[in-house]
C-alpha cells in the first residue's frame, strides 16, 4: 500500500473516532514516525500533508535534518541520553521523552545556551513495565515538582507508550493517562503549560483518540513495516 493511501486511511480513522466522542478531529496532530524510513519516502508523506515527524535515534535525526529542516517539524520520541541532548537541542520542536531530572537539567542547560525554551513532554510508564522508560504514574506529581527550577524548559504535557495488548485492553491505560494529565494540568507551576497528551501508535491510536490523545505517533500505519521488523527469508 502506498503512503498517500495510508495517510488517508489514518486521517479517516482520526475523524471517525474523534467524532464518535464529540471531539474536533483538527485538534489531533498526527506525528509520522520516520525511524528507518528514508528521506525520499518522508518527502512523499510531507507532500501529502504530514507536517510533523518523530525520530527515536539522535544520529538518524541529525542525518535527516539538513534535507528536511525547511519542510517539516521534528519531534524526538525515543529515550534520550544526556550526552546527546546537545545534538538535537536546536533541531526539534518538542522532546516527548523527558524521564529524569538529570535529563531535564541537561536540556535546560543546553536550551539556555542556544537561547530557547525547549518544549518537553514527560514520558510516563503507564503500565509500570520493566522494559520501558518513563516516570511511574504514582511519582508523576513529585517529578513535576522537581522540575520547578528549570526555566528554559516548558512542560507541555505527557507521553506514553502503552503496553502492547489488544485494542480494548489498552483503554484503561489511556484513561489513566488522561486522569494524570488532567490532574497535573491544574498544578500551578511556572514552567508548566499542559496542552498535549501524546499517546496512540499504529495498533491503538483509535482507542487513544477516544480517551483524549491530541498527538498520535504513527509509523507502520503510514510507511508500512520497518525493515528490521521484517522476517529474513
Ligand atoms: C516506533 C514508535 C512509534 C510508532 O510505532 P508504530 O507501531 O510503527 O506506529 C511511536 N512511538 C514511539 C516512541 C516509537 O518508538
């Protein structure tokens, strides 16, 4: 299936599931996840209306950046090592994976150096899975409080990668994220400006939308299976 067809399909689903819960489909941003996808295919997606892309590896983002910087906004969605913040700080619109005070400290420092305020989402490990990064739901408010002093980062909301379960079984996790989001939103803290709830990937974005996501991150649903996902024959 081609990229244009896939994007149409995703947009159709966004519309359908937003309307189902009386939400405006235009309030939902599709971030096309472009890890392992080459620049020419990304450009095809851009031609078809994609405005935002997500990368999870610093090197890959840096490689693609010069060609695409004027055409699309970059989001960083993967685990970010402190020592690599400096390579992306001037390139990305938002970091979705803030998951430690150390990382916040480094982002704040580097953002200050290039005279910008860096928008970040806090990654929450909503299923408390061993294999995943992110803040435990029960520690979220305390974590936010610890970020209070960082004036060059703006906490714009929350992100999660939900447990990989059947579509309907994932709903309680998304619902929990929405509760966490609403709770944190009401906090009064200078560097807090809660706007975004980034959740939902190819297999679960329709449920995520019904539960309140306003950023969805779609990879395979737009570009097809990634190379490293394919069976070697
Ligand atoms: C790869 C990835 C996605 C997209 O996954 P698909 O299942 O291909 O849609 C979304 N979010 C993160 C953090 C990812 O690493």
